[in-house]
C-alpha cells in the first residue's frame, strides 16, 4: 500500500521465522495485473524465494506457477494476497477451488496475509465498496469475525459497517485504518501493528467501537521492548 514504507512487509517476513522464506503472490483481485506482479517481485525477490499464481491467464515463466497449484501453495512459508475487487477474487477462487487449497495451507501452518481485498477474504463476513455503495460479502471463513478495511479513508464504508453490526445484520469483528495490520494466531487476534504512527484499529460490536492497542513498527527497538 505504501511505496517506500517497508515496515509491514518486514513484519510479515520476520513472522515466518525463516531467513529467506518462500513467498507466493496471489494477484487475483486485480485481475492478475502486470504492474502489480512486477511491484511484488521488485519488493520481495531480494529477500525471499518468490513466485505467483495467475488464474486469469496462462503465464509462462517469470515466476508464474504451472502444474499442481495446491502442491505449490502447501510448500510456501507465506502466501500474500493483493488488493482489488474482493468479489472477483472470491468468485474466481471458488471456481478454481483455490479457497479450499488456501484453507488446507492454513491448516498446515502456512502464513496467509494480504491488503484490502487480501484482508477481507479471510473473514466470515466483510464490507466491500470496490464496485459502488458498501455491501456485505461472505469470505472464506477462516476467521469467524467480520472485517472492514480503509476505515479512515472511506467514511461511508465505516458508517455502513457499524450500522450493520449494531443492527445484528452481520457478526461483530474488526476495523482497520490504512497502515494497520491485524495479526491473528489461529482464530484469535494476537496483536495490531502499524506502519503509520497514528493509525488505529477497533473491535466493533453491537454497542459500538472499542479501540485496540496498535504498536507502531517505526518505534526504536528500545521503546518497543519497554512498551
């Protein structure tokens, strides 16, 4: 999301516990956009064993995976899902069985991450506004909560999310402002971290917003140790 700010990428890579992790990029939500794939390789190829999967076209070479897709995904340390249309992403994954493959990878201990659509997809329910007014979508359900991203940048999305939760029309969950990552271990929130000093995150329930503690990753190590 932020060119020149590697803090969240570094956090996720370190969380794998592997010096040079195997990282597979899944750009489905962007329609496998070339520029997005290029950006991924520029950022990660120097620090990881990189690859990507293409579901909209049959790429050859340049890191694109051919053959047994599930076998490849199960061998990764990290699967990184890009942003774009979560509706297109979910429909395509379900058509190709990728949602089931990712569930198996998660159960095997592969780390899953992503931004925007790549965050919404893991939850039972989420709010999308990519194609117009906000609406509720059903994710792949690894996390039994709801999710709302871009919480500070799209007021209509946030208002709709709070109303839907308050009226019992979707389950309670988590909202994240841009620059915040929600780190789950299993199905429970472990911590919230951010690449921006004042970025916030909330637990959203029927009785409103509940601020979460967010650790800014740009703090000096000595400050983090004391926090």
